[in-house]
C-alpha cells in the first residue's frame, strides 16, 4: 500500500482528498494543527489506512524531525500533497508585519522544507508524486489577498524547477490551482462578492471541493506518471 502525506488534512480540501485517497487504496498520513471530528471518524473507520500527526507548520525547525519520525514508523513515502495554508485577508498597507511573515512562513517556507525531507524517500525509491496546492489567485489576483497570492505564485515557481530537478528519478511535481470553493476560507465571502464570483464561472457556481480532490488523487496515480511541472486549474471555468 502506497503511503501519501496530506497536510492541512483535517478539514476542507485536505479532508476530502484524504477520503478519496482512502477509497483509492492508499495509506494516508494526515498532518494538521488540530484534529476535527470528521478526521477522527476517518481514523476510527479506517484505522489500518489512516494516521494523524498534530503539527503546526509555523515550527519549521521541527519539520526534519517530524519527517524522520513518520518515515521510521511508516516506511518510505510515495506521495506528498502540500495543502496546508494560511490566508490573512487584508489590505497590504495596513497588514501587520507579523501576519505577513506568518503567511510566508507557513505557505512557502514550510512546504519547501517538508518537500526537501520527504523527497529523500522518493529519490531512494526512484518514484514518487509531489503536489503543491496553489490557487487561481496566484495568477489572477484578488483584492485584499496580495500576500496570499504571492505565496501561491511562489509555489508554482517551486513546482516547475523542482520537476526538472527530480524528473530523472521518475518523481512528478505538479501544482493544483483550485478556484473559489465552499470551504472555511471562503465563508467570509457573502452577498455581492460571492455572486460576482459565481457569475464569472462558466458553470455559474463555485468549484466543488470534490472536483479539486479528484484531480489531486488522479495526479497521485500511475496514470499521471507522464504529467509533471504543470498547473492544473479546477475552478468551474472562472478563469476561462
């Protein structure tokens, strides 16, 4: 059974990805700051397939130890989905420097370091899958999300260079760029703002979490072995 690490696994997209990976026969190691009731249910229902590690990715100096602990217990890792992210909504001119630093640390530095240590398993195996969860905001922009958008653009750049670096070992590296989905990160968007986003979509709706999760699971599969260095947009046609 191939083992895949999913960060930000306890809710939203990470939770749905975890559920779909389980159905597809993978072993899932979820990592989040806190565990939710939904993820506890997964642990109870699929105890042989699911594990959970509580970890705050702000603690970047402890990432190496975390990966060492996971690898020692579960063996070499096949796949990594860097999904955990923080999104402070605010105008740049009035954002606190501490908030800017926190978003950059969690959204950019942490996934790069996690990938650094997890990819060692893949290099030894000469196969693997890495998926960085970006956002359409990294390409389109959105008022009040300049720092968040900058971090998502950074992940896309990271994907392209790392794909070239790891390709000879048959390790694929891709970016998943979801559009606005019905998750906790968009529940603050109400009224005209939300309606405007829906109208912009070809399908007249927000992207579904299940849509983005399905793409993530596909990119982990053997069928996606020839796809690397690319960005896969799942946004119900908002950027068409």
